[in-house]
């Protein structure tokens, strides 16, 4: 019996060895026909790199064919050239362009021109210099189109016009690009008002061209009214402009709804702006805008369902979205806030002030549905009522230090951060001490 038992054990052992060998062989054979994790990981990396490149190119330079509107129809390029160069009026010199908040990308300038700028040898009062900057593709957010004789025949606008600025490393308004930063110097309305022909806007809104021009000039620096072409409400009940501050486009990864009143997500707004505001040739659909009561202009003119062929917008949306999600909120410069006070302010933020109830780290907005009714935050409902949600979004706070110019909230009603803190202290009955308020402000500046 002992011998028989020993043989049985040997047989079982041999069977196990054979099974292991077969399993190993099968595993090796599967590896030869199935891509490994490393191979797919490489595909992911390559895709990410490609999306970043394409998205950056789109964000900075794509006009989506809108030059047909801004150039051919509104004839904005004629106002830029001026009468001496075959256009109309005095023209737009670099000095005038900079005063309107337009920026110059120093990395697009040849070294010889940079030296001339440093030595003050460039005539910044001549519109011809602006034309040369457009030829170099150096004006952030505006692209010039030239004919065979190098004459400016049209201009288009790009995403970077409103959502990029420069670091002023070469001079005020001249430097390296800062994508995603809100250009709070940019006077969008005044730039559009330069156009010789505003009839498309007057026809759409049902008012005289001069009225359109007056509305545009009422916006002021750093503001834009995206809803004007939907509801025609140019002014608030208090008589002030209905335009809202240009928001930053960085630090949005993980944040749900976007813009002040949360119409939709990043790709929604990319399509909305590219087609309806930039007048690019693409497709846009939102049946919520087919509401003759809330959006009479949009409903009457079919702005809720726009179809252009060829579609120059939709193919660019995925990479554009990817690039925007990659834009980090910039860290505050050293010395721009009191570090010790900021540490104390962080405690106040997360405890007594209850800020983290809505501004949840690390996005400092709410995971999920980041929207609130006007009464929850203690302000009027005018701007919220212009959106389908009729609410205000919980704005992300990272990089807050970069967009202090122009004030806070959607319309800049609070000039400083301490005013914002005082507002919530009153509305939410927080009973913060003056020192706690100051510490909280320093923490907000540190984000």
C-alpha cells in the first residue's frame, strides 16, 4: 500500500507540473497577440501629447472661419488699417491697441524687432506697425488675413482674445503668453464698436446701429455680454451694463458647470462661443434657447440650432477641451500675501466661515451640481434669470489672485476680497472678527 500511495503522489505531481507548463505557455501565447499594458500606455501618452498640441494650437490660433464675419461683414480690418492705408478712420496704432487691452506675444517677434522695441525705435503711434504685428501673428487673439500684395484684407478672432494675457516681460501689454488668464484689460465692446458696419447686430437686436455702438461702449474693460444676442437685455434694472466679467479658463479640471451662471460644461461653452459669439462656421444645439419668452432673439433667429457646412468647429472641440483642462491655476508670487495670516485664514475658511461647504478643495467648487439660487448667496437674480438654470455657479477659487482687477462676482460688484468676505459675514451671519476676516482674505490670495 505504501508503494502504491507513493506512485499516486508522483503521478499527481507530474500532472500538476504539466498543467503549470500549459498555463504558462498559454499566457505567453496570449501576450504575443494581445497588446501589453505598456503598449497601450504608450498610445495613451501619444494621444495626450497630440491632444495638447492640437488644443493649444486651436486655443491660440483657430478662428473657425469667423474672419468672414469680422472682416468681410463688419469690416473691422478697415478700422484697423485706417484711411491712410486704404481703410477708414484714424486706424488702430499699437499704442491705441494696447490701451484697449490687446496684448502682443513677444515670442512671435524677431530678435531684431525686440531690440528696437527695447531701444524705443518702433513707432507705436502708427497703424502700419499694427499691420506688421498682425503679419507676425503677434497680436494675441486676433489673426490678420493678407492678399498676395500683403494688404490686410480681413481679420478673425481667436479664443485667446479674451482668455489669455501676457506677462509684460517686454513692456506693458507685451510679453509671453499666459493662456487661460482672464484679460481684464480687454475692452471687447470698444474694439467691436470700431467696426464700420454694425448692421448685423442692429438687425438682430432690432435697434439702430448707434444704439448698438452705445451698448458696446457701456461694457468697459474686462467685460462681455454673452446673453445680449439671446435676450436683448443690454442693461440691468439699476441702469448699469448687463455685461459680466471675463472669467479665467484655467483650473477647471474636475469642475462641473462653467461660467458665472452655469449654462453648461467647457465643451458646451466652447461650441456656444465659437459659433454664436465668435461667429465661426460650426454647429450648435441647445433647445433651451428656443424659448420666445426668456430668449426672444435666439428663438426668433434660430440660434438654438445652428448648422454650418463645412463644420469648422466641432472637429476641434475635443482637443480644445483637453488643452483647457490641462491649464493649471497659477500659484501666487512670493510676497503677494502674508503666509502666517494665510495659515490662520485657512482654519477660518474650513471652520467658522464655512467656506468649504461650497468651495470644496482641491477644485474649490462643488463636486457635482455646483449651482445655487440667488437668495442662497444674498444677491439679486438678474443675471441668474438670464440662464436656463436661473442660478449662480460656485466659482473655483484657485488662482483668485490673477483676476482681482475689475472686482468680484459676475459683475464686479465687490471691488475687493474684504468686501466679499463682509458680504458673506452679513448674509450668513458668521460673526467673524476683523482679524479673522483679514486672515481669510490672505488665505484666498494664497490659493
